[in-house]
């Protein structure tokens, strides 16, 4: 017995444009706020990474060079707290990114399969099975991966800016 005919309409042209595909991968189903939260989490991590040399310098200047045991304990505590904040921020940001990426990739696969399976979905475009498989796996993987690039580049720029600001301030003081 043949399967029942598909009902509904194929994906709209707005969903299949470059902008529509990126919008589906990055912002559908509330992923935009999660993408922002993940970016902020990685920015916190990057700022923490940039602050480690500064904190180590403070440990040396204010505790090791002065021989003050209380200052040493305090500044090592600050260094430990910095690593704790960095670790939690990174962990939460990466967990969120897995969700953004995975759900974005899933939505794109559903969009591609819905178009392929719909009777009017690929009108005039005969595609081989391998090409369809490639689009629904590798291409959706690549497009959904744009989310990682956005988050990581935003965090990298923030960390680099913070390090440059700290370097400039040290030059002014030094």
C-alpha cells in the first residue's frame, strides 16, 4: 500500500533564501537570545583569560615581593576565583552552543527533507540521492556551524580589546 500523499505546501521562498536559511539556523525557536547569552559567556571567559597575566603580576608585586603571607593568600584566592568564573562561563556557553547548533541543524534538515519529499518541493530540479544526502547532512552542518563562528569571534574580539586596553593602561602608568 503506497504512503498517503503529503499535504501542505513546500517551504516558502523566504525560508530557502540565504537570509532565511541563516535566520532558521540562528534565531528560530528563541535561539537568538541563547546565542547572545553564549556570546556573553565566552566574552566573560575571554576577559578572564586576558586578566590572568595581570592577576599573576599583582600576586608577584603585592605578595611575593613584599613577603606578605596574607596578601599572597588573598591574591591566590582572587586568581582561583578568576579560574572558577572562567570555567563556569565556558562550560555554560558551550552547553548553550551545543543546543543552538544542534537545534539549528535539525531545523535545517527538516526544511531540506520537507522540500525534497513534497511533491512540488523540487519542481524542475532533479537531484541524485547522494546530492540530497549531502545537502541534508554536510550543508546543514556547515550552515548551523556559523553560530559557533559568531560566538567565538565576538568573544575573541572582546578578549583582544581588553588585553590591548590593559596593555595601554600599563604603558601609561609605566
